């Protein structure tokens, strides 16, 4: 157990360093703030010459739509403690890093944002499967006005089914949700969970998704970007 723990520490240090310096370098480049998806040619990272990849588990063949054994809360806690020891970010930074967000252009109303997203989603064959308005519940409970907050769920149901066949636990993240939020300044923001299966391309673990599923998952992320862009610009 000690050997495993001590071996994990250098990996955690390396991982934290990569995340930290990757963020610093990205901040030095000029980015359009309206772009939240890395659309440039993807640069696959390679280990420096002479470095050995982290050991991984063997290749496994799981029957479709079968759950993996639960991971204990203690194991998760120990893993997170090891990583967090070298994490330079605060909670706000970490949450912000997990989210893709766009600021809506001035002059576009909240309702116009949602209308534009619905039209674009329909054109991309992303089905609207949910629309929640929690701010209304807050107003009913408090009797006071609340900043507007609505959560719209879109889904490529066929790709979702394929992803769930590969990893049923992904059901905790579907359908794809886009939140429209009014902030303290009265500005409207659009945001979604930021994910890109290409991030896994550098993992040495042999349990990869199929090229077909990888392409479909990338397309879903690109569609979410397009829907958010339509809402931010009011494009119908």
C-alpha cells in the first residue's frame, strides 16, 4: 500500500504541474472569449524522451450496458487527497475550469436566448428533452424576485444510448444541460459542462472507446457549442 501511495505522489506532482503551467501558457495566448471549444488542430501531447508512462490496468472487454463495481468513498477520498496536496487552484477556479460559458451580447433578451438555442438545436437534431425554471420556485418560496435561471436539456439520444452502453455511469451527466443565468450585473450568461473525449487521447490506459463513438461524442460537444453560440448572438 505504501509503495502504491508513494508512486502516486510523483504522478500527482506532474499532473498538477501540467495543469498549472498549461493554464498559465493558455492565458498568455490571445483567445476570443466567445470560443469555449478548442477547435484548432488538436496537438497530442507526448512524454519527454526517456520518460516511462504510468502503469495501467489491462485491456478489458465489458458487455454493453453493464455497471462497474462501486468505488468506495475512502478510495475516492485518498485519491483526491493525493491530487489536492499539489493543486494550486481554489474552488472557484476549479469549477470555472469545468464549465464552458458565453456572455450574451447586449440587447438580446433572456427569452430570445432560449428561442435561438431551441431553433439551433432543432436544426442540429438535438432533441429538447427538458426545461426547468428553478428561479420561479425560489420566488414562490421566498416571495421575492430572484435572478432568472433556467436549465434546458438537449440530447442526441442515439449517441447517448451508445455512450451508456459503453459506460452506464455516464447517466449521471446526461442529458446535456445548458444553463442560462442572469448575474448580479444583469448580464446573461450561457454555460454547460465542458468535456472533450480527445482529452483522453494521451492516456496510456488501453480501454479506449471506439473510433465511431469518439467521433459521435465530439460531434455532440460541437453541437453544444453551436447551440450556445446561437443563444449568445440571438441567431435564428
